[in-house]
C-alpha cells in the first residue's frame, strides 16, 4: 500500500514541480527518491538500488540518443544561422498567407514524422522555421510547442504505415504488420487531424483576441539585413533527411537517423555555405542546446526506471492487464495508464504487451485490431508534463515554460488521441 502511495505521490509531485518550472535535474531524481524510499528500494547496495537504477535509465537514454540530439540541434541551428529557415518561412507565408502559419508547421512535422524521422529530431529541425512563421504571422510563440507536437506525436506517429517505433513495437508481440487495421487507422487519423487542427487554431485565435502576440527575446536569431538563400536551399536538406531515413530505416533501424541527419547537415552546409553568419557560434549553441535537451529528457527517463522496479508498478501492470469488459477497452486503458506512469509511449507498450498481447489474442481478439488500439492509446497519457518529448520540446528547444505552453500541448496530444482511441474502438465494435 505504501509503495502505491509513493508511486502515485511521486508522479503527482513530479508533474506539479514540472508545471511550476522547477529544474528537472533536481525534481526528477527527488521525486524518484520518494518513490524508491516508499517502496523500500535500497539507496546504494543490492542488485536493485536507487543510484544504479536511476543512473542506468539516465545514461542508457543518452547513449541511445546523443548523436541524434546533437545532429538534430546542429541541423536546426544551421537552418537558423544561414537564413534558410527564414527563407522557407517567407515562401510559405507568400504561398499560403499569414493565417496558415500554424498549418505549415503542422504539415512539415507530419511529413517528416511519417517519413521516419524521430519526433525529437523533427522538433529540432522544424523549430527555426516555426519561429519565423509565428513571428511573421504575429502569433503567440507559446503555441509553437503545441503545433510541433500535434504534427509529430498524434495522427502520424501511431497511424498505419508509420515507421515510428510506436507503430512497430506491437509487431514482435502480435505477429502483425505496420499496416494493421489500416482502414480504421486512416479514418481515425483524418478525424484526429481535422479536430486537432480546429481546436489548436481556436486556442490560438482566442489568445490573439485577448491581446497576445509574438514577443521577441534577447536570444532570438537576429533579423540581419542580408540576402537570404533560396527557399529550395532549405527544403532540399529536409528532403535529404527524409530520403536517407526512408532508405536506411530497415537496415540500420534507429541508427538510420544518424546517417539521415548527418546527410542533412552536410547538404545544408554545402548548399548554403555562403550564407553562414557565425558558424562557430552556431555550433557552440547547437551543442549546448543538445546537452540541455537530452539531459532534461534523461532525468525524466531515470524517474521511470525507478518506477518500474517498485512493487506498486508491478501491481498496477497486473491490474491494468486484467480489466474486465471489452478486451479492446481493457487494452487501451492498460497501455494508456502504463505509458502515463513511465512518461513514454514506447515504454508503455514494451511493458504491457508481453502481458496483454497473448492474453487478448487467446481471448479471441483480432491481432490487427489490438495492434492499432495499442499504438493509438500509447500516444495519449504518455504526453503528461513529465514526458521526455514534451520536456525537450517545451523547455530544451522552444525555451518556454510548462505553465505557459503545456496546456495547448495537452489539448492536442492527450485529449485528441484519447478521442481517437475511443473512435477506433467504436469502429471495431460496430463494424
């Protein structure tokens, strides 16, 4: 009982401290310590102990993602320093009009995400363009994280055919394909995209009506009086990233992103070498930004590592995977809750599927239907304030506070996917 109180209390405390802007290098291990102490996890000794398990989660994330974060940050800074991001943004504004700035950001993220580029890397890559678009359209910059997240982790990340790992993890447990239940997935993706776009646009227009507008900051890229490169010079590197990621995804899996991003950085530097303003400073800022972003995310991953070794977490998993009623509803609830506890969509799937996958298949559930429900539901409660992607995007990349930027993010990354999974379950039951 004490372990469960500690787990829930530690998670609640982490969410509250994150929303209040406390440094995650302090709040995440502090909340993890609360969870460990209430579950009698030793601090220093034993096969399972607080220091070792927390740091294993922390360092394993950095080991897996450091080069992606670094190259993604360099790519974004090169787009910014050469003026390529401004050039693409102005071209989009000219073609679509200022009122479509948010749509342009969402579409750019959606294309890259469905093309196989990691959602973390998409945020790094598109942010400079998003900043320029929101500035030209005079829209409140606190909505940029929501636009980036909506295009990346909702209707694209968990849809049929998506190369993101959230759509691929169920394959190994259910024997399905990435196109499982594509008909329902297509309907759900369209509904999520339309409803989420309408909602986010409404939130932005309401903020504008209340007097909010784009506010420049001292550390924003300066509008220098200089010639900008052609918009094509910014689009080609994005296509290089997308193409290389698609070509090497099957062969190199996650490491394909290193090849893709390196190709994007090199192509961007070669095409726009005459337009660099301060190459040395761009590299310095990129490396610093990458370290802060990956460090914040790793701190939260460490919390999840402690949560997973507690008796309360094992009990929660057991309860969630044995819920009565419709099996698809039970699977959706189980995956959503576990993803919320760990702050990870992929983590929630990996933990839940070994238990519920075969259980529900033995109960007669269609594997393709189960695959799609698991994928969509994993992308809902995972986006609570302590989620690694949310923390990285809001704080590390966009330099916003959770208090200002999180609630629009929650609207499109928590509420919209929950609506999507409810729609998918309804379609599977009725048809």
